C-alpha cells in the first residue's frame, strides 16, 4: 500500500493510468479509516480527474497534487440543478470538492474547477419540484462551488491551489461558529462573493480574479465577535468596475499590503441591501499598506487604529487571526485534542456552538425548540444576561423532538466531541440520548414533548418526521456508527431495544382501511394507537407526507422481516393509488389577496401531486383551515393557510422512483425470489 512513518499514518497514490493504489481520488479517500492521530497523505499524480470528491466524517487527510497546474479536479454543475433533482435534493455534496465533519484537512498543489459557467450557452429553465413554482431559472453566473466545507470542518490548510468557476461562491468554507481556514499562495476566480468564508480565515499571497460588479470577497462573522477574515499581501484583478467586497451580517475584514488594479470600482466594502440590517458590532473594515495601480482611493487609507485592540500591521499574521485557537496554522494539521495533550490551552478544545447547546440543555436532558416563543438560534450571540436566564430555566418542561430539537443537538455534540476531545460535549450528547430513551412510550412510540403531556403533545408523533429522526439517531447509536462509536457503550443495547420497540409501534400504527393496510397519520393516540388530530387544521387523516419518512426509515433496516416488507409494500401501493396525476402546485401573484399572492393547484401534463391529508375512509384529499372543517379543494380554505402551509407536494416521488426500486432489487436478489 504505502510506507508508514512517524510523520504520517499512511501514504496512498492516485493515478489515472492505474499505476497508483487507486484510479480515483474518491476511492482513495473512501479507503481510509475515519479517524487518525497522524496525517494521512493521498498523493495525486498529474491528470484531469473528472469526479466530484467529498470527505465526510474523516480527519487528518492531505490531498497532495503532483503540481498545481498538472492536477485538475473538475465537474460541471450549477448548485440549483443539483438541488432541484429529487434524487439529490437533500445531498450536501454541492461542490467539486466538499468537506463535512472533517477537521484537519490539508490541500496542496491542486486545481479545483467547476466549469458550468464556462460551458453553459445561456440561461435555462428546469423542472424543480422543491420550488413552489415547480420551475427554476438557472443562469451562467449562479452558484457553482469549487470548494465547500460544512459544519465540523475546521483547521483547513490550503497551499498552492487554484479554485476556478465563473459563478458565485467559488470558495465557501462555511462554519461561522468554529471554522478556522488558512490559505497561502492560492488563486481564486469567480463571480459575486466568490471568496466567502465564515468564521476565521487567513489568506496570504493569494490572487483574486472577479467577474462580477457586485463584490469579490465576503465574510460572515456572526458566530463570534472575534471572527474575522484577513487578507495579507494579496492581489486583485477582474472585470472593469468590479467592487471589492460586501457583507450581509456581522463581519470583520482586515486587508494588509494588498494590491488593487486600476479598473476596480471606487467602492469600499459595503453592507448588502439584502442583509440583516445594521451589524450589532458595527462596521469593521480595516486597511493597512494597501495600494491601487494609478492611485489610491480615499478608502484605501490606513485605519487600523480604529480597530478594537488594534495590532500593528506587521503583527497581523495567522496566529493573531486565529487568536490562539490554532497555533500550528500553516505548518501542520494538529487536532485540538492533540494540542491539549501537548500542553495547549483548554480554549483550543472549545466549540462555541456546542457551548451554547450545553447552556440550553434542560435538566431532564432534552432541548427546547423555542424559549418564550422565540426560536432557539445557535448562530445568534449569547449574551451574559441571556445565558444566565437560560441556565436558570434548566427545569422548564419544554424539551421536545419537534422541529429537529434534541436530535440536532445530540448529533452536533457527538461530532464536536470527536473534533475537540472535550468530554463535556460527550456527556451532553449521552444525556440527550438518555432523554430520548426515557421519553419513549412503552408501546414504542415517541411523544412530541416530554415531560409536558398537555394537549396533543403526549401523542405518538410522526409529524414533521419527529419520531423517525429519533429512531434514525438511536439506530446509529445502536450500530456504533460514525461519531456515536465514541459514546458510552452501555447505551448500545438500550438504543437497540428502543429501535425494536419503535419498529413494532410503526407496524401497529399503520392504518387498516376495510381490512387493508394503508399508511400512517401524523399523530396517533398513545393508548389506542388510532389516528388523532393535532392543531385545528391537522385532523385525523392519512398522511401523504409523514408516511414517506416512515417508509424511508423502514427501507434502512437490514434483513427486513416479513412484517416490515408487507408494511412497505402496502404503503407503496397506497401512494400509487392516491397520487393526483396531471396536477401541480403553483404560487401566483394575486392583488385581490391580503398579501398579494395565492397558491393554487392547477392541471399540468406530466406532473404528479400528493395531498398532505387524506380522508381515513375514502382516500380522498382533504383541506382544512383554522376552523377545522374538511374541504374538498385547496381553494376553499382561507388564503393565510393556503399560502402559509403545504397542503400538497411531491413528497413520495423520490421514494417511488429511486429508493423503493433500489430496496426491492436488493432484497429480491438476496432472497432469490420476488418479495
């Protein structure tokens, strides 16, 4: 395979001609274990690699090209086309090179391109089921990422790399809470906001090429008042009158010894009109030693003395940028856990989002979705006063699994523990899992809230996939999958038992109509297991939405029992039975309506729809407004509900066309006969 040394855990070679260990970069990445205490190097020989590369849940990996110009990784894809395809709508791999939950990644001597903007002949309109209109206009300059990093990817080092698109957001390192990004000797090219880091970013000796009049660079520093983007000794060029940069939210820019071209616009970095208003920390844009060919603009003058705790220009470097969070930036990738072992500060094992989650965690172990009707937002600053009042409410009975609450925090904390080694995050995740185990009814169902049992909150809740999300998480715990493998092993059998009870509940709650299995309701009575109502416009009915998530969960089960197979097949048959062929949902302008818009169901050849609610006995679509009365058409309910709630969509489409046929083929083949 490759030699092992004290410096590196593993070396692999990728070569298109088959002379290496692997012919594709993705195959080499997939072969590596998720975690290592040493850097693993994937050496890439010269060639054009026409593949999308993604790293998910793996740390300490270096992708090292033989030369920057000689190793090209390329795809051609507009983000919206990817998002509009039902088969990939929920997929996060939106760039040529995408990273998620993968700290300590290094990129060296690579060219990463997304060529959609260069190859497209002009704008095109495509079908887009996720868009209210069902269509989407794609322009040559729309979002087309070369590099994207999501949550959990921090301490990213990039040296001698080129990133090119002719669209927006070419280089998008996006973790406002914990992102630490280092770029040196790189070239970045694109349209508006083509270099758009969130969190902490440092770029040195980099070249920026802009093909849009609005802005070349962008920053989101909303995760911390100290977050910043620093560009030192960088050069800019672009189309005539391109503007330097902008921001939509909290931000902080430092440009030191940068060189600007004669044809740039006389426009300082500015607040975008579509932003969130005046930043609470003020406008923070600072220059030192920056000059323009043909003469400086007034706003190029040095103003570091206006910055809070302003350093001297020569003191602005990577170490200052990251504020001690990443002392080895630009040299080697070392995890926070390792830094602690080497005598580093405890602050280096802090994830600011995880810290906020621990503040909001209730004494019983779960989390609220909102406090005093204000949605919990971990991107928002947590003032001392808000922190104190939140901790004081630790015994509140508002913990829930509604709207992703509790499951999202457990997932994040488990990942944060793996990334930082901070034992508090592991304890928080484990406490959350024990809360889920505690709230489960004896029959296997999960209520929407616990311990609050008022109203419909104690009923078995499939609504918005609440119970399915819990079972999916517990199954991952039981299987010791991914980041959950590092948690308390005593949780494994408990999670397995909970999943088994949950599956039993799913099978028992599947509604029987005239002796025939159909699907499920959004809520079921915790005692009788029969469908029940929730809010006034959510009557007891068969669900064309939540039932999809239930079936998709059942499809993930290994060696499905005859009962599970029968359940899946019955639900699929029902979806086929009740689909509305030749109809589509459209949002339209209508000046006669209160907000000037309306939502209608109209005939459209080749389209198909499902209602969210179906009558329990007739299988006919029902539409219910706030008065709680069944109507047979969408137009009969009030405009506020028509436009503010989704009564019809294409929820089962991917299940029927992709997921179920794939499952069917797998198990038919395995069993050697038709299911």
